[in-house]
């Protein structure tokens, strides 16, 4: 057991998980959990991390203003796969290391994306509302089988989605800055430009990180390329999509349906969008399966000892 380092766990959900707490305490003797369930940011975050040599963070914003006040902190290990809350340049500038493992929640997200595809194709959210209201209307939907799926960002989750959808006989288009030639050949995925993908896809699903290159990537111009019969799914990051334009397109039947698990502001504030029959919202729960929570937690614990200096 490590008795030298002092570990601070910022994440509220990690701190509430008995299994992860016990596992961390078997490895480290000096651990501080966020038992008060505080939302840690700015000065409060600095105070919580003060004196710690290692930390586990989740949704906390780690930037130069925070790091410059934490001379003792050596390692930040990420609970979760997204690192858009961490300023990697600031980590390097301040001599801090990062513990991070990609793809540990991929199956949780990809299974949910499949469920969203089927739900929107078969109008399941609207059908449920009908039944709750006392109706019994049979809405005619469509099959997932044989559809053309456009995957914007073919990393861990995008690849896992392709594997899952093999049973449905779908056609796959992918757009990514990296050419995954061997994977594309193995699963018959066609690498295309973003514009081509948007024009040809029956379902467009986003699997991108949020950074300066992807912010609002689905803007008015790109959204307008999609077929009126198409469905848009965002289970990646809020801020990738112009949500106001999506609302207009859904209202004007320029887009068949959309399902979002993430929003630029969470919880979302546009009730008009949320109440549309052809829109379905979930509260950022793509990675929140019991299995993925444990996998992300164990990866965060391992990251305290297996870390690197980010480039």
C-alpha cells in the first residue's frame, strides 16, 4: 500500500461508489473523497486539491489557473474518457502528468446509440406518450436493417458501433482525421468526406471530442446537407451541434428526427426543442452503465500509477 502519496478524489460519483472506494483504499492509505458532494470549481477546487500529490477528476475544469496553485500535485487521473475538461497544455506547462485510458466505456455508449437509432426509427418515445395520454395509435416506423449509417469520428466508440451493427446488415460511412484502413477493410466501411457522409447517410451519429476543431461542427451549413428523412444522434459532446438549427429543421420537416444525450448547456433549457415529437433527450447517461462505471473507476485508479506527460 502506498503511504507516501495523498490522493484527492474530486468526482462525486466515484466517491459514492463503495466498490471503487474500497479498491482505491487497498492501494493508497491517504485518500480524501468528495463526501460532501460538492461541485468543485475555481477556488473550491483548488482548496480541495491543496496538498494532494495525486487526484482523480471527472467533470471538474482543470486549467492553468487551478494548476498554478497546486505545486504538490503531480498526477491527475481521469474518471471517464473525455479530456475536454482538462487543459493538456496547462498540464505540461505546470509539469503535471495525466492518467487516462481511452475506450473503457465504449460498449455502454455504443449500445445506447443503437437503442436510440431503433427508438427514433420506430417512433417509440412518441408512442409511449400516446399510451400515457390514453391513446392507442399504431405509428408506422422503419427498420434499422440495411440503413446507411454515417459515423463522424471512428475512434473507440465508432468502431465498436460498427461491430455491434454487423447483425443488422447496415452500410457504413465514416469520417475521421485518422485513416483506419485495416479496420475499414475488415468491416467494409467506406471512408468519405464529411459532406459526402451527411448527404448519403440515413442516420448520422457523432463520436467526436469537443475542441476548437470540432466546436459547432454540425452548423447550419453542414446540417443542411442531411436528407429530410435522416436522423441525427449526438451521444458524444454538447457543443458539437447547433441545437437551435436542429430545432428549426425538425419543426420544418427538413430533418426526420434527432436524439441527443448531451447538450451545450446541461440540463438543456430549450423546452420547445425538448417537447418536439421527433426529438428525444436523455440526461448524459451514455457511459452510465454499471459495467462502464466500474471500468472507468478502475482505469482511474490504475492511472494514478500509470501516467504520461500529455503532448
